[in-house]
C-alpha cells in the first residue's frame, strides 16, 4: 500500500457537491469509494453541467468533477432488501458518509447507532446545511442559500452593488475539503483508540469559519464587515485599471508597500505605519490609478513580479488554465474517455503533491450502477 487511504473502504451515500467532493478527496488518495445511488433518482449532479448531452446521459460535468476512482452501485433504500445490502456493505467498511435531510437515515433504520452496532469501528459522517440538531437542524439549503444565511453575501460586492454571491460554490467545496479533513482525522484517531466516530458536518459552520478574521473582528467591536469590491483597506493592496484590463496589486504589508513605492520611484509616498497608510489612502489610490494607466496589465505584472512586489492581471478561467505553471503542478487530470463520454475531458485532481504515494486517478467516473454485479459478488449476495 502506497497511498494514505489504500485499504480503506468508504460507503458514499451522498449527492450534489459537498459530500461527493469530500469522498473524492479520499478516493484520489487510494480509498475504495463505493457510491450508492437510487436507480431512478441518482445523484442530482449527474444531470448538471455545461454539456447538455452528457446531462441527459447522467454523466454531467458536475458529476465528472468528483467521481473518478469511485465505483457505483444502485440501491433503493426504501426497500428492505436493498437496505440489507447496504448493511452488508457497512460491515466491510471503514467510513460511511451521507448528506440527506437530518433524521432521514434514522427513519430508515440506518442511523449511526444502528450501523455502529454492525461495525463499531465505523466512521459515520453526516453532512447537512445546519447540522443534525438545533432550531434549524431540519432545514435544507444549497451553497447560495448558506451564503445568504451566513453573512458572506452581505460583505461581498461593491459599496453600490451588494450583496453579491460568490461566482463559485466555494462553501460547498470548502465543506467537502473540511469534511475530508474530518474523516482523515477520525481515521487517525481510530488507529489510536480502536473506536469509531460520529461526525456532524454543517455547511453553515464552514461558512462561519471561512469568515474567521471578520468574525473575530465583529465579536471584538461589533463592526460589520463591509463590501469593498476590488478595493482593500490599503490602496497598495487593491485593483486598478490599466491600458487594457485590471491589475490586482498585493503590496499588503509595510515592507511590500515600501518596495512598491520605491520601484515606482515615489519614495515620498512610503509610510512608516498602517495608520499613516489609512490616513492617506485616497491620495495613494489616485496616484496609483494615474501611474498604472500608462502600461498594460501584463506589462505591470511582469514589472512588479520581477521586483518582488505581488501583482497579477485579472484573468479569465481559460487564461488561468493556460498558465504553464498549472502544467507543472498536476492539478488537472485528463481522461481519454469514460462510460457515456467518448471524448477526452479534464477534472481537478488535488491541490497538493506528495513526494511519494500521493493523489492519483486510476479510473474514470462510473456510469450509474456500473459496478452492481461486481460489488454484490464481493459481498457474496445477489438481488432477488
């Protein structure tokens, strides 16, 4: 075994984004992830994405994003026969993950207590919008609803145009990554204690953690974080138009702002304290706007980066993906094909590398129920 989770079996009864993205993190690191879906109402993400033809085949790009290295079995958990198959799977598993409405699996006799009785070493994780308990525990939500609930939308946008939601479902992805960390932690804990674990994962909690510094600031002095758009509190740490696009400056600390004003040959603008920067922000911003209009965004990026001043022109996704730096990182994996997907396509792999035994994709996203017979044979059972 070379990858961290080889030999670990994960039963993935999740749908849409956060839950499947969490189990995907374990899958690329070697876990045997068995995705359980209803035969007639599969994971919603199978019908979502940019390619309508793939959506109709239940292989939408939203599903392809987070399904590599997984196996698929179809079970109707309203049928006792299929619930029994799930229990047999749980007996062989290390991890069980579900993200349905709180209470739904308990009602089916598949809650933590019931499954832990079958497998006391089981790590049982429930993903939900608000958590398993509390006054909002039974309520449901998606990423954008949590953005509205948490206060993130209220601080996003410009002074004149807000609230605005993120362009990416970042809370879903952050919940998936946080969930994978929780699962990995519970597995390590089990190695030390021999005990299984119950994980209660809430999207709202993750959203609050994503605002950590703002949250602490508010709790200290009651100041609501304000939407600043492309402008940060310090002028040298903000975006400005150039000859042909926006440039984002990142001269955040005092040392960096000193270097920026030095390379722009304006040593008179160097400040000794952040209070001085705050007091002179309007004048700094006006001067930077005037100076940065003299060159293109790409020219300024190259100029500043060569002088160790953080800066970047604002790119589209296509431009970002074309950056040769990404090719050196292995962030994207290319599949030549998949069931129902004849052409090649790319998916995200991982946001880190290991010196050895790191994340790897071995097989493409599965068709719905592709591994039914294989998995049932492993259990030594069959459907009537």
